C-alpha cells in the first residue's frame, strides 16, 4: 500500500514509549514537533534492526526490547510514512522496494549519529580528550608551547585544538562554543564570562636603534608625545591599552601604521617608521631598542576566560586547574 501524506494531517504519536514524546518536547529550534526528524528518529534503529535480521522476534532479542514494542514501532513508522516498508511472511519479513530505499538513508544517518557520539565521547575522555584553547598571537612562540609541555608531563595523551587570535575575536569564539578556554588581555569583564587574572607583562617603548631616545634605558611615555606610532589594529587588546596609556600620559598617539602582529610592528620600528608600545619579544630583535616606561604603570594583564555556566569536560577541567595554578608565573622569565 502507498498512501499520500496529507499536508494537513497531524503526524501520529506512538504510545509504545515515552521516548518519542520526550524527543519532540525537547526538539531544538528548526526541529518542530511536526517534522519528520522529530517523529521518526526514535524508530529508525528498530527499523534497521528488523531489516538486518528479516525477523521481528530475532531483532527484538538482539536489541533487548519487547517484541510487541518493536512491532508497534514498525506499524507506526509505516503509518506515518504512508508506505509499506516490509512484506510479511509469517514470522519473517523482507524489505519492499520502498523499504530498501529507506534503509540506505537510515543506515547512513545512524552511522553519522554513531560517529558523532564516539567523537564527543572521545573528546571528553579524561585521559585522551581534547581542549579547544585560544591565545594571543604574542603568546604563541614561547608561552603557550611551554604551558602545554608542562601540562602534558602529567596528561601526556590529552589533545589540543589551538587558536591564535586577538582578544575580541577569541571572546566571540568562546561565546559561540568554539573554544573552551582562552588567554587574553585585557582581562574581560562581562556577565556571561568568568575570567581570572593570571599574570602581567611590562610594556616597553620600542624605538629604532638610531632614535634620539635610543641611548636611554628608561623613558616617560609623555616624552614620545610628538612621535608617530605603529600599533595593532582597533579591536586588539594591546591597541586599547596603548591608547589608554597615551591618554593617561597626556596625548593622543599619531598612528602611522596599524598591523595584526607584534613582531611585524617591531620590524616597522626597526625600519624607522615609528615607535611602539609592545610586550617583550621572545627573541631580541636587531635594529630596535626597548625602553622601560616610567611614571605610570605600563603593563598588560593576562587572564584566562571561559563561558559562565558552561560545563567542563574532564580534560578542560584539568587544564583550567593547571592554568589557575600558574597564577603569577604564567609567563617565562
């Protein structure tokens, strides 16, 4: 029998189990109680099991469900589809052409669900799970590799998905669920986030080695008021700190170049294209002199942030505890 499904006919609700009702009641946006996915999903494994064994009793035994439950599920499935999926031959069944077509897609769908379940279980495994970790570009060459090396001394099989970006972009990825934790600066203050200060870096005024201030060891930032600056682009935490420190020193910096990476800015300084406020380099850069800033607290605070109320998997919880335990000694000497 083949029936057309009327667009106005409500889909039948099976009474053989409460699972279907629960699945529909908790359906996410886009998966409405009237959708095929919400209605059919709880029955697909039953259908595939009977199709594999071609025997309802045997399939019920293998899946450890009552035969009556299985039989009712198949009847409801065919009624809702308006299609015979099985031809009955006493206690045995065989797939109809429609059943074979349906089975091919059902097996692919169930396979995807199985792979998805194994993937999220693997990522949450306490010994070998995964941490999605974001951090600032300036922490990628030395700080983060050192942190992960130290952490993996006790957790050698935990895996990392690493993302380098500027602060605001990482916070957005945190909110989108793409990151578990991130190291950022300034330390964010938002109601949907939890953030903890871990350490701070002194910022230096970086000048070309033939600059009028290059012979100095220390300098007040106000002495650079007439200089042109090279800075990171707006949206970067260090750019905001630079603007604030200059404002505190009594001037608005004149920006000659904006970039996305601190070492590129050092190269621009070495080329005589401006001065910059930057954290210490991982490796000394020729062509520049780095001056200690006095008269104000020229630092950037580094903190770890995560989404408030977001449950941690065991690997994320372990790495979070590790980072919090590095408070005051996060950065290399």
